[in-house]
């Protein structure tokens, strides 16, 4: 099984991940020694365990030792010293009927496999704890809420004004110009809703002046669009959010500007001027763009002045962190700094990171990335990515309505329907290629302002939304939902989903709202769901089961796409489960001393929690 090794998943498979139960130091420095450990169930049959790492380009094997052993499992440990910023390692298991196996982040293999999915320790500072503990809520300012002041503002000359109750016009000549007039004070007016929902990180799509409703075509980065209330409104929002324990993240285009941007108009007007080298403009005046869109000229990161304009002390990145933002989402980060043979992508990520943390040490950076993000996420640039490839796309294929003919995130192929084993294999394949720290600094999402709405994705049965939300809130890393998903807003594709947020309760699906609020609350109260590891136990057809393990708590999650045959888990592999409490979903009968049996009569979510037994706690916790 791709993404799991030939042993697949289950309680009999040896396990290791980058979480606190298995790694002693989540943020080591170069020269630090980190203790790592692996659990080897007796039923796996292995009698020997070795750790293989690399030093100066050659493999070496630090000594391993048995930390604890009982009738159920043996815990082995080893000490690994970081000699460089990224240190990779794998476990080699020997003896017993299988003789030889390799455990890496992609699974358990009976043969040699390439190093690309080996476990990784990085010496780069990880994402700040506040994002790992948070739940992110995306807002498109034009579509979320109007304040009283919004009614006094004249629509701009590019706009097609719309009443809040008007449907979205998806005509190509109108959809980017349809203007509803939402503003930042409108968001402040509805912070009670966000607080009730339980989210604590607000991600705003761009707030800079522009000539479109989405504002990804900025005309300047020097101010906040007056149509949104200006700089004072952004400062009010950041202050009001902070008073409720929330943070605000902005959105910036490091890949392009709008054609009316002050840098670009100056560059066109004066070929010898100081901003000319910030773009790709030839002697005839022709210029390169983002994907051929004439209104979005491409930025040239060969330019020293561009680097200073973005990353200098008074540059874009630091200025708005100084004004109250806690971080940035980087638009089309995968394309930033890339143009033909030019590739400054990793450089730009580092430059932006350096600028951000110079302004505020707990600043956070997340990259928009639709494809394989692993080459762009070594850990010293973006803290993480929007996990479209390793979460959104596979989850869609498991939960979509069979008849939905929806775009598959830029692919010419239509969205397929896949069983659980393919979905989990895809998740594991992608997450295995980056460090645990980079994974935990990323966002999972089932939709955004660019995609199908989850309510439309799952079709007629709203229980599919519950399953989707259950997966979103219980898998690592940080969950992100887009405004209106929590009340059941519909939309077949990006622009169709950017409908104005209805503020009449009669337009809300209160049951879906309760689902999101309950699952967010559970996540926020569970240390295992926020900081625990990930151990898949079952993935077949309509059912997925996994553990989130932390030294203080173990959580079992059961997701059902539909009714399925009972999943039987031996209790000997789940020490402590007899004392489990139900956190969400149907109760589980735990009176059977030999098995936990998980059943489903239709779509649903079940979450159980219990204290991690002392026998499984790591030695570094015992000595602390």
C-alpha cells in the first residue's frame, strides 16, 4: 500500500513520529543531542532495532537501547546529535519472521527505500505555539460584513455595486468587479460570532487598495484600502481581536502587483527609474505577468530594491506587523521568485522570514501552495503551507457527492471518488516528505475562497459536513475554515462560493454551526489533538481510524463516510482505553475486555479520550 509500506496500518506495526511522545526536543539547535524512540509491539515479531542517520554524507548507526519492555511492546531509544540544520534518520528492524524492515515517515518496508521520506529533525525555529494551538478563520473583507460607515462610502469607478442580498454574478466581465462593500469595522461588529464559534486566528485576504473585489491586484502596499476603513480600521480590528484572545494574519502578493500599482506605473513611465528592475519589462515596454493575466505584472526578485521594499525595516512585511498583524499568508508562494531559469523561491522565503521575526519574534508565515510543497519547505523560510495536496485533495475524493462534477484544483481531470486507503496513503505520502515541525506549522483546509464549498462538495446529506469537520479538527496540523462554512454556505467553485455572509439566523444551518463549535471546543481542550502525534490504525473503504498520542493524553478518532463493517481493535494494543471517555459522537461499548468495536450506520464522527498510561510516557518526561 503506497504511503503505508507493505504492512499497512494497525496496532501491530512499529511506530515513530516527530511528536513529544517520540522525540525529546521539538526545537533543537545544531550540536544538540535529541533522544528519539520507537514502540515495537510484540506482535510485530522484531527482536532488534537500529537507528540509521547520516553524518558528512555517510550512514552511521548511533547505539540503541531498550527503554522499557512488557508483554505488549518494547520501547527502544537512541541519542541523535544534530551536526547540520536538517538531520534525517530511519529505523532498521531485524529478527523474527520478517528478518529485516525499514520504518520511515512513509511506512514500514521489507526492503531498502530512498531517503526522501526519512524522518527529519531540523535546527530551524518552528512555528510559534499560538498557531499550533489555534483555529484559523478566513475572511474575504468585501463579503463578510458591512459596518454602518460602509454605507457612506462611494463605490470606486471600477466597481459594479451590489446589494448584500444580491446573488454573486459569475460572469467573467463582472465577477472580479462586483462590489458588496464589506469592511474591517464590519468584522469587528461580528467578533461575537467568531468567539461563539471558537476560532482565534483571523486570516484576511488582502486589505490593500486595488481595482478588484478580491484585492490581489494591489495598487499600493503603503496603506489600507479606504473602502475598508483605512489604516485606523485595521488597527481597531487588531486591537479588538487581541482583547478577545484572537490574532489577525494578513495576505500579501510577493509574486506580483496590480497593473495600477505605484511601483509599476512608475516603472512604465520611466525606464531608468528606481522601480523598473522590480518587474520583467523589455525595451519595447512588454512585461511578464502572472499566468498571462495582463493586470498582474510579475515581480522580479533579482532586484535589490524589491527585496528592500518588501523586507527592509520600513518594508511591507515589517510595516504591517508593526501595525498589529501577527503574521502573513503568502499568495501563490510556490511561484514567487520563479521565472524561467530564475529561481529565488527559497531565498524569498528566507528573506521574508528574517524580516518578519526581526519585527516580532512570534510572527508566523504560511505559504499558499497547491502542489508538492516538500522542496519549498525545508524549514528556514515559510513555517508551513496551506496543505491542499496533502489534505484538501485527498479528503475531497473521499467525501464528495458522487455526482458532483467539480474542478479538481487546477487539474484538467475531474474529481474522482476514492476509498479510505487511497486517501490516507496520499496524506502519508505528502506529510512524510517534510519535517514534523514543518507539518505542524501548516494549515489543513477543506475549502477556501478559491475552491468548492464543503457543503456543496458533500451533497444532500449534511452529515458529510460533520465528517469533514471531524477530520479537519482532529488531524494535524492547524485547521482553517473559510467564512460561512460553519453555517452551511454553498458554492460550486471559488467565485460562486464568495457569497456575502448572511447575518440572519434564518439563513443558517444551526446544526452545522453546532457541529463546528463543538469540534473546535474539543480540539482546544485536548492537548493530544493540538500537539499529539499521528498513528493510523485503519483505512479501508468508508472508515478511517487513527490515534493522536501525547504523553498526557491519547485520543482515538473514528470517521465514517458511510455505514461499514465493524472495525475491531484489540484492547491489548490500546493500554488505558478501558478508562476512555466519549468526547464526541456515539458511545462505544468498552465492556468487551478483548476488543474495541467501532461501527457506523451512516456518516459520522466518534472521538474517545483517555490518559496516556505511565508505561508509554517518555523517559525525558520522567526525569523532568
